[in-house]
C-alpha cells in the first residue's frame, strides 16, 4: 500500500486549530511531511458578540512548533504556484486543513488521496460560517464532520460524523469548546480511514451560511435555553 505523504495547511500566526492539529498529529503519530502556512488577511465581517478566540494571543506560533518537531515549514498562499511546487517536489499525496481559506480545484486535485477537513457542523446541512450559531438559531442538530473537500464550500465526500448532545448547564461557550475538542479528537480516526475506505458518500447541498449578523446573534442567544432543553432530552 502506498503511504500517505501529508501536507498540513495552517495559518502563519498563532491560531488554535493550526497549533492543536500539529500537536494532535505528533501525539497520534500522524507524520506531517510539510506545513504550508498562509499569512493573515483581514476579513470584513459583522461584529461578534462571542469572543471564542480570546486565548489565541497566548498560543505558540505554528512555525515554532515546526522547528520543534522538525517539520518543513513554508509561508505561502495556499493556492499559490509555490504550494503546488512543494506538493510536486515532496511527492505529497494527502492534505489536512488546520487553517485555510477556500482551496482552488487546481490545488485540491494535486492530492491523490484528497484533502481532509474537519468541520464544526453536520454536513451537508450546516455548511459555511458560524455553523454552531446557525444550528442553534435554526434548531438543527450539532456535531462534527470529517470530509474530503472539493472546490465548493464544505462539500465533497463524507468520511466520518459525530453528533453532539448538549447538557442542560451548557453555555454557548461550553458548546463551542466541546465541539472544538471533538474536531481535534476526530482527526486521527478520519485520517486512518483514508485510503482504507473508498465508498464515501457524496455531500450535496445548494445552501450554506455566511457570517451571522449581530441581530441574529442576539436572537440565537435568546433561543439557546430552549435549544438545549430540546436536544439534551434526545
């Protein structure tokens, strides 16, 4: 069997998922053959009422971890010709997303085993941004999905899913943190299904979420108690 040679997509700044995926790969003996880290880009989005990322300033930089664990590290745009050259030169055949914008098709198709993403929502019904908030707002089940991406937002091939069940004392921050931990924990299980499993279900949906407006965030918070009461019983 051909061995996976893995490229990890991260951000080139302290970023929770980038850092925690590196640690999880090292802990679970998932060999990272290269890291390609994209620089920070400012994004215009509505004001968030929930500071889910308040600890990022205290995180280690992914580059420092790459040095610590002897992983080749490159600071390039993920869709750049330089990234494609790295994939070719290092004979990379598998990708994992720990932090990335939308990858273009001509990058995704360079990976013969595909590119794995762990999404904080149950695809294809919780595509896009602010997926946890939108699930609560629309009274949909929460969970985590591992999938092999295509060029469309949060679609591709379903690898593995795990449903999240809240408890009555959960706050929105508790839910976010628990689902975040589920993403980290799901990574090695999903990784080990590739390429041993090939009958992946195709994910299809025409709908996806954008960033939630401040008004909708306030409405979501009002719905949280009822949402938890409903889903903690199921």
